[in-house]
């Protein structure tokens, strides 16, 4: 099959969950023998591959706001026509709008008769979602049971939606139990997050306990989109200022996708301090894959994703309790190693090929 995934903000190594999940899905589809294309807005990047198609009629600023896209698509006809032409030229059998807005789901510019699917990665009940659903995509996909339940609570009919989880494209062998014990005793706490206020990094730093006794290394990455002008710079600057006054705390720049698992593998644990529900939890999954326990707020899909490999606390208890949960786990040798050993099992089914099979089963009714 020829399958196209439309995500305007997609770029190689984009440090954002949806972009990473789509790259892994495309890799899984190709592994199964299908031709997977990604259609994105310009400008072109040096790392673009032949399967990444750039729209000539749409170039996004970096970072882009949703309002920027709305303004650029005041007259959507040129972009709609170009998308249809690309889909026809590449003989696409199925096109998937990866988001209601950034994936052009609200326009749904598919040629007549072409199979379509819509992905809903984040909770939204706005006009763009209902307009996307109004185009009657062949299937609506989301990333977790949490999303189906959450949107249903908001009044959206999710009864026919299907769950297709995210895949991990880069995996490696976890550290040995002996190496893991060394990390438990003196390894750094490592955190990877997008520079977004709801990731809760500033609040976590403000609650950093005296006498933690180990380094804290935080990767903050800037994505190609933000919610208001300067948002990402504000987050990074605040976190750097807070870290400057704390012993052994570093704010690090973004990492290429393929380096994140190794970075997390050499951590004693990671913290997911998101104050809004994680609809899937890519960073948590990457940590689990290398046996690194996860401490976080019990929101969204995170508790189901981490299972016995995680330690969840209540959001209302605040970030101080996150640190307590972390130090408690690091101080309990037996519990720590049980959590570490469970990690890889929690995400064993999240390979690109397995997720691609789930995608095909949901959209065409029969996996390869």
C-alpha cells in the first residue's frame, strides 16, 4: 500500500511527541513492505529524506503558532489543490490527517474516493475537531484508552475510535543489573522535556530538595511550534535561572532522537512532571525501554504506560512529593530493581512494526 501521513510541522529530529510517533509509524509501515510518505510544510531541511514531501504553497515560520497557520490558510485552495495533486501523483491508497489543524484534518483535502483516517493526539473539542469529524474520515485513531475516555467525557462520540499507540524507533539493550545498581546509588536524575509550561520543569526546580546528593540533568528542547510568541524562550530562561542557584543541576540543549534512549539509560531515574495529562508519554516509554524507572504525576496514560515500573503521585500533592517519591524509590534497593526489570516489558509491544500492524488493522481492517 501507499500511505501518506500529513503533519505540517514534521521535521527530522523534531523534539515533539506527535512528530516522533509519526516518524516511527512510517518506519514500521516501511518495515512491513508498504510505501509511507510524510507530507509537511516548508521550509526544507537538510536531513529531509525522499519520503518527506514538502508543500510548495505553504511555508511555516519557526516556531509557528496555530494563528500563523490560520492566517496562511485564509485561502486554503492552493494548499488543498497541492495536497490532492501529491496524493494522486504518488498513487496514495490511504491518507491520514495526523491532527485536526496541523494535519489538515479540518480541510480533509483528499481526492474523491480515497480512503482517509484522522488522528487525535491531544484532547480538543473545538470547531477544528468537529469540522474534521464532519468530513467523515474512514477511521478516527488516538493513542490511548485515556484519550477515548477523556473525549467521551467531553461529549465527543468516541465509540468507533481505535487506539494505535506510539512506537519507539530507537531502542538499545538496558544496563546490566550491576550497572543499574551503580546508577541507583549515585547515577544522575535525567529528564527530557519539550520547553512548554505544562511540562512542569520550573515547578520541579523550585521544589528541588537540599541534600539530594546526585546530579540532575534536564534536556529542554525547542519544537517548531508554540502556543504564544516567545513561550519556549520564556520556559528555558526561567529554568536556567532556577538551575543556576541549585547545586549539580544542569539545563542541557536538545538531543537528536536516536540519542535519547542512551541518555536515559545512564540515569538513575527520570521524572515526568507534566501538570497536564500525558496522552501517551514518549519520554516515559523511552526510559522504560532501557530499564530506567519513571516517577510522575498519575495523570492521563502515564500510570497505565509505566505500570510496576513507575511511581505515581497525585498532582494536588505538588512537586515536593515527586521528589519524595524519587528519593524513596532510589533508597529501596529491592523495589528499585523490580521497577527497573519491569520497564522493558511494559513497552515490549511498542515496536514500529507492531504499531504499524495496529494502524493497518484499524484503518483497512487487516494487518499484514
